[in-house]
């Protein structure tokens, strides 16, 4: 088989702890990046990019942020949509006050505002956990939803109550607004997701990631071996909220183009949580698998009757899509409760030792 690591010797601890220690993994990742950065923008239609790829990337980034908190640290949260809204509104206000600054800078800075809000609402995590923490983060979600709709200063007193994105350019190329090409916006979002996913992977493979996983597995034992629970949990909330806030800014400025408070309702929080569960808790790649199942698969199922030449009513197609997607999710969780990432890890391990039993 081609998936062998024979002859690939590790001479340092850094090489042994690398995120992709096997040469075939690095080659596969390079091919995926070439496909994403070159093939998709060159040959993908505007409909394909705006309807499928942009939402897929934004949801994947938000799921990565939630996975850092829930999958790696074991802290449940239902306030993800609210933190995405904090990132979006913060980016909008910063762009309003300082329009001369590049919008990409404000997208990153908006994550810091979401991080600060996440730390504030993460303070109860030292005293409570489990479903009680879910209730606390749910309260944060409802409070932030209320603020987005009831505080006119956040949306600059617009009569519509929505935040609207103006035109911005990078090196003379429009990246936001009506003049920005879908391929350009896609490349910007893809660059953010690629870099932040790489950073998250390195964090989880290092000392901070091991600290979070110790807290997740047994917080009392983690405290006994010298891990300070409050800084560890607040750091998880801070990093997670930063990622989610950046995802919210990308969603409004590079996907929607404008947004109302209803865009950050509780349904989005549930969607991100389902993406994490289906993709696999404690896995960066699982966020991409889960986003593909919950966003890309329904689109493919809706288009399937037309591709096969079948005349089916739109309402029927919609209901069948919900049924098939739900059945597939249940099947995946029955086969592998740890999510699609666990199936991926098992398949890779079997390829490494094939044809010997595993």
C-alpha cells in the first residue's frame, strides 16, 4: 500500500510531535490546499462559491472555536451565535470609526472583543459545569441577542436595525461590498480559515492543549498536578470566543454583506454544536467533516432530483432532505459515537498496518 511510513525516521522530539509526521499526510494536505486555493476559485461558479464554499468555511471556523472549548476542555456552550454576533458588530463599529484601516485588520481585532465577552461569561465555569454551564452560556446567548436588537448604537441607529457592509479593497482589489467578486471573498475567507486552523492545531498539540485535555478528563486530578483551573478555563473561553468572533465577522463582511440580529439566534448555536458532535469532539479536522455533513450534504440532496431528471415538488424535496440528513446523522453516531473524525483516524490506522489485522 502507498500509505506507509517505513524509512521515515524521526531524530528529534519536535519531528515526532509534528502535526503531520507522515510524508503522505503532508502531500495530501498540500494537494487539498492547491485544490482549494487554485482549482475552486478558477473553475467554481459564483453560485457554488457563495452557496456552498463560503458558508462551509465560515461554519468550519466557528466549529473549530467551539471545539476548542467543548471538545478539548469539556466545557459545554450554547452561546456561540452570540459570540459570533459580538465579532460581527465589533468589526462593524471599528470599521465605522476607523474606515481608513484595512478591514482584514478589524476582522482579526473583532475576535479580541468576542474573546473579552467570552471570558466574562466564562467566569461561572469555575463553579459550575455540565448542564448548569449550558444554562449560563444560554443566558449569554439570549442577552447578546437582546443587545443586538435593542441597542441602537450597535447598528449606528439604522432604521432597518441591520448592519450593512461597505466596499473595501485590498491592494486595489475589492474584497467586500457589491463590487467584490465571489472568488476574491472566498480566497480571503480561505486564507483566514487555513491560518487559524493551523494555529489551533499547534495549540492543541502543545502544552496548552494538554492542559485543556487534562481539565476535560478530570478537573480535580488536573488541579492536583498543578494546573490552575480558572486560568485554564478562561483561556479556553478566550481562544474559543476569538475564533468564533472572527467567524462572525467573516460571515457578515465576506458572506452575507449585511445582517440583522436574527442571523445570530439560538439556531446558529445549535448548528455549530451539532457540527462539533457529528464531526468529532476534540478534533480540528472534525469541524470540516461536520460542516460538510450539515451544510454541503443538504444542498447536494436538494439538487439530486433535478440532476436525475425527476420531477418532484420543492416542498417534498425539502422534507426528504431533512429526513435523509437526520437519518445519516443518526447512522453515523450509531456506527461511531466519537464522530466522523474517529472514523477517519481508524481508517488511516488500518491503512498504515494493512494487510495485517488491527
